């Protein structure tokens, strides 16, 4: 599936078809080295990065908005073959610090003080080893918080209450629409690892079996879903066939939560690229992106292209695009 500039709005029917088609997918993945998450040699920068993470990048956090007002983030692509150390050196030399080393695209996500952004960009422009610098956009990438939606909008992917009350299991309309049941006689997804790159997944949900994951926003914390959208997506992909709640397209697939969006559905494009990179490094078979932004990103496009080259099936939603926005409003 090709990533478009308009991004990826969450539409069950569209990406449900893609997931069903990928049930038999398997691929050979490249081995990835474990790299440091960011360069913490400078105590002041380390404290600044920690402040970002502790705020979970919440749009509602006054402290975080203040931190973002004092800094800017950029995604930088380098010529092929540079070591992580060399990439970090060039970023530091220009006055920034590395937040993520993006080895999947020979790049890095960098943070700089707002008043030093112009000098940073000018310095990188003079380096022949730099091939692209783009602003790392912070955008709302899913339409709503499912935890704050009316009850009818919350995905019915089962609960302990359903089990206790003896409610039967449903096969949702979307699952039937993509003819997933016809594939179950051949495979139900066993042995297939699916990374849900989203707002996380509810690890305690009784109709989901989450095998692991990673919190890109704050690596020191769990990838637990604080929005609800990622849990909804995970349920459509692989809700368990356990006699209650609903059943997903591939009920025996292994789910992995990759948290790149905050509780309000906002996130950085480079965090999505890092989530894709984590998925490649952890040998996922499928990466699911049920999200969408209002502007294109070369770094994100290359992350998808290189992931597919490595043998990972990247499934992206398509459809309604979120309206143009900035960090201060809708």
C-alpha cells in the first residue's frame, strides 16, 4: 500500500481489507542494531528531553506547550553510510541534540532551542553530508479521543462485563465485509506479528492479547493506550475468538503496541518514523498506520519505503484527511 501525502485516516473498511489480504504474509527482515534513544551527554539537553517526555507531549499540558515554545524539532537525512556517532556529531556541531537516531532512513530527529533554529539550519546547509532537513511537524493525527467519545462511538471489542453477563461474541460488519471468515479455514493469523503504530493498546483488555510494545514518546513508560484509538484498531485487527465481545480479522495474530500519539491524538512525524523503525528492528511482519496528517513528510515516506524493502508489510488507512492545523488550535 502506498503512503499518500494526505496521510492515513482511520477507516475500518479500507485497512481491514488490507489486513485480511496480509494474513498469509511472511518476510525476511534485516537485523537492526540497538542504538541509543538520544544523546544525553549534555545535562541541560538531557533535562529538556526529559521534560518533553514527562509531559507526554500533551497538547493540554501548559508545561509542555511552554517547552515546545522554547524549542524546535527537525528531521535530518544524511548521505548513506554515516555512523550514528557521525550523525550525532553533525547535529551537535550545528547546535542541536539527537532525540531519535533514525537509522532506517540514514537520519535523525533533532531538537534545538527556538532562538538557535536559524543558526542550526544554516550550519547544516553547509555540510555536504546532509541531504535534507525538514521541520518535524507536531500534528493531530487521529480525529478524536475514543475515551471521550459518546458510548455508541466506543468500539465494542468485549469486556470482562460481557463475559460475566454471558453475552455472546459478535462478528462485526467490517470483519464480514472483508470476508475474513473465509480466510480462517486457511489461517487465523497465527505466527504473524502486527505492530499497531498509534496511541498504544490497552494491555488489560480482556478481548486482546498484547505481546509487547514500545512507547516512542516516553521510552521509560509503558505503551498503554490513554486515548482509546489504538485499542479500537487492535480490536479490529486481532480481537480474540473467545466467545464474547467481538472477533478481529486475524484473532490469532500477535499484537504489539507502538505508542507514537499522545492522549489527545497528537504526535510528531519523526516519532511515527521511529515507530516504524522499531517495528523493523523487532521483526514485525505488518505495521498498521491508522492515522493521517495534513502535510507530507519525506522522512516518513522513506521510512515506509525502507520498511517494505526490508520485508515488512506497511498497511496505511486512506480517506478523509484532517483539516489543516497548527499546535495552537484545530
